[in-house]
């Protein structure tokens, strides 16, 4: 896996770190809801519902 990200800068800016944390939260949300055989559309529906309810 390390070879895939060797092009990224070793020192991250505050904005890059903020984006990385946002992505981490999004993936955690996906992992909590995804089920075997689930379609992307159903999963994105969870995301849309969540964004409108906040």
C-alpha cells in the first residue's frame, strides 16, 4: 500500500489534515452502514438522508 501513496507530500498542510479527517469520518459512516450485496444507490441514500437531517 505504501507504494500507492509515495507521491503525496510527507508534510501536510492544516487544510490537507482537515480533509483527511473528513474522509476518515465518511469512511467510518460507510463501514457502519454497508451490508453485503448493498447497492451504491442505497448507501448514498443513507448519506443524503443524513445530510438533510443535520
